[in-house]
C-alpha cells in the first residue's frame, strides 16, 4: 500500500537524509532506563536519537550507542545548545562539551534550543562555523516562531534546515509549517502525542478502532502524512516498538482533515514568544 518504513528519511536542504521517526529522550533521568530504551530503539530499527544538553543525559546516550554495537555512520544523533550557553563563544564551548559527553566525533544535527532574545543570531553564527568545519552534518533551530526565523534569516549565511517545535493535533502550527516549506526547512515535532494528552479524545478513539491501531499510531501517522518528522519519547520497549509500527496503513484524506479539525492552538509546553528560562 505504501513503501514507507522505519528507515524512511527526509532529505534536508543540504541533501543530508534524516530519519522521519526518531526516539526522544526528554526527561529520562535514570541512566539504566535511558540506556535500555536507546538500545531497544536501535535494535527495533530506529536510527535517530534526539537529546539536548539541558536533559542531562547526553553521556548515557553516548554509552547506549556504544553498547548497541551499531555503526556510528548509520545513526542520526541530535543535540541542542541550552539558553544559558548562547552567544558565539559560549555556543562553541557548549557544542564541544556535548560532543565530549557523548564520546562522538561529530553530530548529525545541532539545534538552538530556544530563541533567546539578543543571543540567537550570534549563536547561529557559531553553528554555521561548526557546520562549515564538518563537525555537524546539519544545523537548525527549535521553538522558533515566524518572527524569530525572519529575524535570523536577515543575517544567516545558511538557512536552518530544521525547526523542531511543539506540534500535535491540538496545535497544528499551519502558518509556521507553511513558512518553513517556503524556506525549504523541515518541521520536526516534539510532543507529537501531546505528552499523552490526546489519549482520551473520542474522535481519535473512533479512528483507532476503525483502523485497528492505537491512538498513538493514528496521531504519528497523521504527522508523517503531513511531512512532519517525529521523535516520540518512551522508555518502554513495547511502546517504542508500537510507535514505529506506522507503515502498514494510511489515513484517508477525510480522516486527515478530521484530525486537523481538532486544533485549538493549545500548548503543553512554554510559549516561544514568552518564556523566561
């Protein structure tokens, strides 16, 4: 019916191929739990792992990669520079620290975690230089609104290849997605399942019954059919496997639109226009 699989990738603006489904490790604060989750994901077939300096678990991600026995070249590893480390010199140091913690020679993707006013354009310059040096395969941003992107593009030599944002059926971000498409920028969803906030939704329950899938699988499939990269977070191997089982069905156009109609511009995370951390 469709030829997508867990190894399906999205071609970024520079030609780098990024897996369309990855594992997020936000708030996984126990070493053994994280290592087990990452190793299980790699064994199932995941090749993309998304972490960040602020998560405090980069070292464990690196350890899990080593224990998995998977070739580094097959993996796509993302991390992010935290707000307190923004600015040109500070971002360069933060990147090197992340690399050291993970025990890696390079990152596949490095993101500015939040658009810290007065800092993010200089931070971006640091990312551009690291990219030119070959230490990062692709660079991007996270939680950037259209206004932040417009400002960044005034001085950027290289356009962000990714904008990782909160996105799910209750927050569909259609304007931001259209802006990204216009600038050849892929959208990646964090909290693609609204951190579990969708699991009691009656419309999604009915769709799950009709397709013989879980609500999580219905929602993740909706993301994929919208061209959105997803990084659902789970530490349970059976859930990690379930979140990857998205490729033997296809949502109808009518059902895609039905899920679109759930939008309420509702966030579970901070507002990128109004945060103080």
